């Protein structure tokens, strides 16, 4: 590989993942046996492996290959790769062990329908993991880092129908994902301080990083991310639970590769961020505690995978501890340790998987004596275990030797050395006991459970663990020394300066060797007494279990969730109270009271002016408004309350007339009446029992209860605020509107209107009007939808009444609610509609010069129609006024008319909705005062839309009932009332 | 480009709605027409955005040809057009989803016209340069949204719509009080003109009221804590296609409002506004996240999650640096796509359940029969949690980065915790629906909603995660424009 082709290992593996996906989804999957499929996939990872080892030698001089593309140039972010010996070592492990695991997984999952999914995830993981160790900048690193978390999640939960798999997966994701977020923040701070996101820059800015006052923050965050990923105490708790993954995944992710991502990150950053007091203490302490905890807890386990998981944790602790040191020897030990651990641990995991696969259990209390049935597995397990125990001539021995050598390095004070060395010796002894237990309880002795049957696994399955197991032995071969420069170069990359690595097993009788002997002796003792030791361990309750911390974190979230959802309980009154008070708080926050206080201090009561009579009228209207508004709240009957509200609106009309604001007054009066009519029709539409129930409820709310005080407080605070606004507006108002003079000046010459309000509505602010009529039209459509369709949820199927039973047929021509109406009222109705139409037409034609416009004209027509509904009832009105069924069409045509006239203006005048006088353009002979202009079209359109919308409302509200039953019941009720009346009249 | 074209994103869907009203008896034609209209409008909006972005000059349409403060100006600056494109994109997808949706709502005669007017209201509110006109457009939005939810198949639809309508009226009142206060004080409704005048004279006694009221109004629109109460109830009850639009783009009106408040209208009060936004945002992150964790229903989970995600955006606006505002815009855009897709997927699952509901008691384990939907949902979950390679990661990374630059570490730390909660609730939902054992005896319908729309959205989610440069560049440019309020002012009212 050269710099330009650096991405190939990652790409190849991802292509492999894609290949797995395609095969998995295609019918080809049926033809391909799983072992063969997995072997084919292994070719991809093996190619990556070959690429890696072919390039590694060129990196021995300590140089790094860098590849990058501009990814987010606007932020200066690149996607880049950084490939030095350290990366090469990890790629070697990831792709090498990955190849073996793939072959192994093919055997392990034989007969599993969904194996392709597992293999697909495995390759996705592999690609991400290679990405992590080759990433050249923090963003790339993070992307792949999260990739490993997610694929690990999917792999652990592969057997998703088991609760423990789901739980274990979630726990791993929650802890490593949470760590990932912290790490991202930490790395972003690192990049911020270093002035670049790429490792080249970061590694050169060590000085700046270490001296930054943010150093503790970034160290804590980055270390937190690394610790969670690498299962450091106390975040180690996810790793044992992750053992619910199928064994190939455990062997690969949770011992050999993914859990070393945190180690890798710390190594990568060590030259820049290491060599400080904080770094030393944090890593040494956390790593040391993890080492001891893992070793101690491992001995307790009965499950072979759990035992291996804890010993992995212990080893990871060792690595973290080593990175914390400032001595060359530590990094030598680190690199050797990583390699040794990856080899023996993956071998052991795979053997345990074989045992599990072939016997159906991995519980040491049921196993035993398997050496006869599974001789090859026995040998492989023994080699792995010896390496794990740190016995010569295996790789593990060398790792322990170098580790001890680092611990007794002369730069440490005697006390530090003493503590470190004894911790390592204790952990080593514990690990040795576990190794012994693993081999002895499984393969030696007598079978403890006769029901467990075993036979040896097929050879390809044995091949996978055999290779790393045998490699653990090769260190004693003479030509093992050829890899020394590779390892030295990797160690140097992590340390920052050159490191000397030698693979000599025999370095003479020195302190490390003596300590090693001590550890072995101690371990053998522990192994011999393991029954007692384990019994003693089990007697000590796990007083400090960090699982409880995890669980209580989740419980805390759940408790918060409970309260959050409780507050959101659907009580509108509570919602409103909180929102209104918050609004008051917000307004106060912006210091709104200060100007008010000033104003009030200078407030003088206005002196009565000459127009005394008008003033009295004003005061009367005001009192009237207040009284009627209060009445609308206090009155008990719904109908009366509605009338009171309407009266209050009329009071406002009076005020507007006095202002004088005739246009506003006119609109207000017609709208007020229309609103009343609609409300009354809606009431008539409600079934009586429902109305009664609503009234009772209102009465209950009005009676005194403690909550009323609170409600009163909320209402008063909002009321006070709005009063304050009004008062402030009133007192500080001398300012003249800036736009009014323009309107006054230009209404006639430019818009052709003497009525400024008219000009504002259809010319100056025509867009407002267009949208307003859309709102109005949609309100009608909405009411139609609600009454015809929303009601279906409540059992109303929306069938229309077609045929009525004969006895009640005659009631069809009754007014609304079955009221009998006199012919005098009929005459009035006959008269009102044509009159309304004439008024409407004048309003439209002369709206530009006089009060009144399309809107009022539309409402006036609608009121007349509403009157017809009241007087003649639904069927009769529909029969007499057939155009009423084109309700939505009127809305539509109205809107389209505005759009078309606006577009016409755009084509002729160049601007949408600009004024245009067609009459003048075409020199049409038109009556005086009437202009055929866009304004006229607009008024027509408004009128149409309003009539259409109100008709929609009336058609739905005036309808006697949606279902046959409802209509029948309603009419029968009317017939009954009528009979009663007749009886009374007679009696 | 001719400034007249700026009216088209409003006009096309509005005319489309009017025509669709006429097609009430030909439902299939009406549905196709609606989709065609919205897509046309989307194309126009994208072209407008492209033009404005490339020319570096805002398009301003003085409607009716009336000069600036006197008529109504439509202002197509980058922010407005980004918001418009985002909204119309998601609304188009919502309509596409509705076409293949089993909800009976989609069969009602005026469902599609109302969907279009919802789009008109939202688009117009973003485009208008007149604060009263904004109020009017917002009303169109509210009335359409209310009806669309009230007719939902969900039995709580009508109740929820009532609540929403009521609270929206409250928001409208606040908005109107603010508009009135501003008009009384400065005699103009044009936002650019207002901004310039407020800059000259900030001592008007009604100005603080106006800020407070406007803030409350936008906090309601944007479901910001503690003005969020309507949001989870209302959104959950809405029909899936409507929910997908409401919970993704409609709430962004509040976000837009805050951006205009802090970068245009109230420069002097901006620090105070920003402080409030940060607090409200953090509260929203936690409240929304916890609510999403605790709730009983997948759609409701996503509705709560909206509140949480909006919290992140609010904090971004609250930091107020050019980078954090860009981050907020990117976050808003990305969240819209993810959330809409997720909701559609939850709706798809619900459409297969025996009773149409996304409650976990009904949908648990149903996903086992819908593996493809599961893959999509998983990708969406990653997006919400901000994990690569989705665009959610870009949002989160940008936001974190801007927080570090703003040196605002406490909110940043809390946001980190909030992100972890996001992971909890999305993964829990995924686990429940796709991994757990179905409730015994539960029925599974053979056909359900079509997943084309969420698939397209998620492809976009991935595309914008892998190649984020255009969006980020656009957001950065938008943020640069916003940094100088004078640009907006001169574009609209001249010097």
C-alpha cells in the first residue's frame, strides 16, 4: 500500500460485508453452505491482512502514511487515514484474527438460517475496527468508533429472542455509546486546542494540549470514552454481560479487538497528551484497579466465557496501566502484552466455543474429563492457558516478564515499585489459578455430569484456534527475533520516542524473574486451594457492585420519565396555567414593568373634553361590554350565555361607531351576528342529554373550590399584564403611524379607492386578505370534515338520511329544531334573501369608496341563508336553494379568482396582486363610481369564498342528523313534544 | 431571477388546494394532483434557493408593487428559503406517504386540500417579511393542522385537536399583542423596517412587552419548555402522514421565529433571549428525552423526542455564534428528515397491528415480520441519536463543536447526557418492536402503509450524513447572512 491506496484494507472488508448482504438477500444463500460462505468472506479479510503485512516493513523507520480527502472543507474537516507501525500492529490483529474467526464462525453457525446476517455484521465490524486503528483524524476515528459500538450491539443481540442477549447488547451500547459521546466532546476540545482535527497536527501540539487549562477536561472526557470501550473499572460491567453474544463474536470483539480500541486511542494520544501527573495517576490507578478486579472476579466464575471475560478485563487493566507510565520498558511490555493476549485469548475463546458447541454447556460444574473425547481441543486449550498463566516458553511468559520489568523500573520510587509489582504478582497469581481451572475442570478429572456428551469438532473449526495457539509458542523459536523491529517501531509510535524491543525469553536471573517465580508459586497454591478460595469468595457478598450503579442510572431515567409523562397528563387547565404564568414571567423578564412604573407615576387623568355626550355614550358602551362579558361567564344556560357574548360584541360595535371606525364596526356587527347564528345552530344540533351534561359540568366548575383561587390568581396575573400593556399603549401613544399617511395619500390616485380601509384590504395588504379568506374557507371545510367525519370515531358511520318513515315525513318542512314558523316569518325570509343579495352587490361594487366590502357582502348573504335554514329547515332550504350544495366549489372558485386576477396583474403590470383597472383599460362604459378592476374581482372572490364557507358550515350544522337513527330520534322527539303541546292546549 | 417568482411556493400549493376542493369526488385524481402540486412547488423552491445562494442576494417581492414598509414584502433570504425547501420536502413526502396509507383519513374528501393549505401556511410564514402577515399565515397553518388531527382515526384525535386549537389561539393572542405593541410603538409592520427603527430607538415602553409576548408565541409554536404541553398530545393523535409533518417541520416555525428575533428584530435584547433559550432548550432536552423514555407508544415516543431535539436546536440558537447558528440550522434540517421518516415507519408498523395503534402493548414484536422496516427504523434511530453515518451525526458534531468554541461547557455537558438518553429511548423502541416476543394472540394484518416515502427520506438521511458539505456550506452562508442584520434591512427597505 502507498499513501494513495491506504483505504484499501477498509474498503475490501466493506466490500466483503456488501457481498455478504447481497448473497444473504438473494436466493443464492440456499445453494451456499455456511462454512463455504464464511470461507469466501474470509478471503476479503485475508486480503486486508496481506496488504497490512506487506506494508508493515516499510514503516519500521517510524514514519506514517497519511491519506486524506476533503470531506467538509467548509469546516476544515477531512476524512483521513494515518498508518504507522502501531496501526499496522492492530490491523494485523484485526484482520488476522478476523480471518480465523470467520472460518470458525462458518462452522459454529452451521445450520443457522440467519448466519449470513451474523457474518455481515462481523464484516461490518471488521471494517469499522480497521477504520478505528487507521483513522487519521478524530472525526474519522469517531465515525468508525461508533461503527464498532453499533455492530457490537447487533452482534451481541444476534440471538435477539433471548432477553439476556437484548439486555447485554443494550448495556454494552449504553455504556460504550455514552462513553462515545464524552469522547467526541473530549476529542473536539482536543482539536479545538490543537487547532486541527488530524493526528499529525494533534501529535505536534502536545505542548499546547498539556499546558491548556482545558487539559483536565479533555483528558477526563477522552479517557472516559476509552475506559468505557476498553471495559475499565467501573465501566467494566458491560463486558461479562456481552458474553451473551455467539462465541465467535465474543472471541473477536470482546477479547481480541474491539475492547482494545480504547487502548489504541490512549496509545495514539500518549505522545501528545501523556507524560503528565494527571495522566499517570488516572491511568495507573484505573488500570491497576481494573487489573485486580478482573483477576479477582474471574476466579469466581463457573461459566467459562465469563471467566475469560474477567481475565480479559484484567489484561485490559494492565495495558491501561502501562500506557500511564513514562518509561520505555512499559511500552515494550505493552506491545508484547497486546500481541500475546490477542493470540492466547482468541484461541481460548474459540476452544471454549467448541466445548460449548459440542457439549451444549460451558459451565465448569458440569464439564470435566473431556481430554479423551476432544484431544485436540485439550492441547490447544492447554497451550492457551499456559500462555495466559505466563509460563515459559510461551508468549504470555514474555509478556509478564516485560511487565514486571517495567514495574521495577529504576525511575519509580521504591514504594511505587513495590505497590505496582505486588499488584501485578497478585493479579498474575489469580490469572494462573484461573488458567489451571479452565484446563483442569474442563478436560481433566472425571466428567461431572454424565448427561453431557462430547465429540471432537471438525478440523476447520479446530484450525482457527490452533493458529493463534501455535503462534503463542513461536516466540521461543530462534527466528522470532525478526519481528522485533516491527514491534519496536509500534511501541515507539505509542511512546513517542524510540523503544527497544527484544523477544529474549532468558534475560538472566533478575528481579522480574524472581517475581515471576513468586507469582507462579502463589498461583499454584491458589489453584490447589481453589475450592476453598472460591467458597470464601462466594461468602463475601458483592457489596460494591457497579451493576447497581448502572441499574440505578437506568432507574433514575425511568423515574424522570415517570414524572415527565405524569406532568403531561392531558389536563388542559394545568397546561394553560403553567403556560400563562410562564408567559407573564417572560414578559417580566424583559423588564416590561419598569416603563410602566414610570408611566404610572406620571399618569394624569384626562380632562373631560367638549364632546360630553359622546363620552357618556362611550362610558355606557364600556359598561355594557363589561357587564355582558361577565354575564356570558356567569349565566348558567348555554343559550343565554351565547346571547350575552353576542351582546358584548355589539357593545364593541357601538364603541367602534363612536370612534368613528365605520368599516370595522360594520364587519364587527355582521361577524358578531354570524357567530351567534352558528353557535345557536351548533347548540340545536347537540343531543339534549349531552347539552344537559355539559351544563351540569359547568355549574360544578363554577361552584367554589380551592382550585378556583389558583385559577383566579392565574387569570388575574394575565389580566393585569394585558391591562398594563393597554395602559402603556394608551399613555405612550402620541406617535402617528408611519404607514397611514402614505395610505391616505395614495389610496385614491394609485388604488382608486376613497375608502382607505377598502384599499388596504384589497390593494395595500391584498396578500393578507388572500390568506385570510383561505383561512375562512378552510374553517368551513374543517367544520364539514369534523361533523361529517371526525364523528365517525364515536360510532357515527356518516350515512345520510334518505328515506324517512311516513309519520314524520311531514316534519321535514319544519324549521330548525322542529319549530313551527308562521307565514309572517316565512314572508320575512322570502324578502330577506333578495334584499341581502342587493346589499351584497352594492357592497362589492362600491366597496372601494364606501364602508363595506366583499367580506361584509358575503356575510350578509350568508346570514340570509342562515335565516332560511332556521325558518324552513334543512330539507326545504336545500330544495328551494339548490345552489347551496356547491359550497366547497364556491370557496374554491373564490380563491382561484384572486389567484387569476393577481396573475393577470402580474403579466400586465409586472407584479403579483398589483392594482389594475380593466374598465379603464378597455374603455368600457360603466356606471359612475363603479370600476371593473382587480379590486372588484377581489371583492367578488372574497364574497364567494365567505358564502361558500358559511354554506359549508350551515349545511353541516343545519343537517338534522348524520345517521338514520339520529334523525329519526330527533324527529320523534319533536313529534312527542308537539303532542304534549296539543294536549296542553286542549286541557 | 424575477422576484415575482417568490410568490410561487405559496401560490402553487394554494391554487392546488383550491383545485383539489373541486376534485372532492375523484379522490385518486385529487391525491395525485396534490402530490404533483407539492412537488412542483418544491422544485420551484429549490430553484429559488439555488438562485439566491449562487447570487448571494436575497429576493424581495413587494407584493402588489407597493413600496416596502407600506405593502407586504415577501423576503426570500437564505434562512427563509432553506426553511421553505425543508418544509416542502417533508410535506411532499408526507403526501406521498398518505397516498399509500391505510388511514381512513386519507379517504376523506378534503384531506388533501387541507394538507396543502398546511403547507401554504408554513411556507408563507417563512417567506413573509411582514409580522402581521406572519400571523395570518400561522392561522392558516393552525386551522389546517387542527382539522387534520381532529379527523384522525385515533380516538383522542378530536380532544387533542381541541387542546391544540385552544393553545394555538393563546399563541395567536400573544403574537397579536406583540404585533400590536410593535405597531403602536414604531408605526410599521414590516420586519426590516421594524428592525431598523428598533435599532434607532429602543426606548419605547412597549418594546419589552413585545419581546416577551413574541417570545411566548414562538415558544408555543416551537414546543419549547414550558410551552410544549400541547405538542406530545397533539402530535401523537394526528394521522401518521400529518404527524410526520407536524412533528418535523411545523414546529420549526418556532425555531425560525427565534432566529429572526435574535438576528434581526431585537438585537439589543438578544443576550437575554439567548439565555432563556439555553435554559428552555436544556429543559426540553431532558423533559422530551425522559418523556420519550417513559411513554407507552412509539408515535408518542417520537413526539416527545421532537421536543428533546428542538431543545438541542434552541441551545444552538442560544449560543448565538455564527457556527452555532449554522449548527442549529443544520440540526433543524436534518432532524426534520429523520423525524418524518421515523414517524412514517412507526405508522407503518401501526398499520399492520390489529387495532391501528403504535402503543407498545399492540406493536411489541410486530417488527419481526417487517425486517426491512426494521433496518430503516434502526438507521433512523442512529440518526436521532447522532451516530454516524447518518446526518444526525453531522448535526451533533457541529453543535458540540460550536459549543466548545462558545466555551459553554455546562450546557454542553448536559447535552451529552441528553444524547445518551436519546440512545436509550430509540433503542428501547427498536428492541420492543423488532426483538421482543409479540403479545400472545396478537393479529398481524397482511398489508399496511407503503414505505416508499420513509425509504426516500432515509436515503437522504444517509446521503446527507456521508456528503454533508452542501448543507453545511449552505448553513454557514445562511449564518453569515444572519450575522449582519443590515443585509436583510437593506434588501427590503433599501438604505
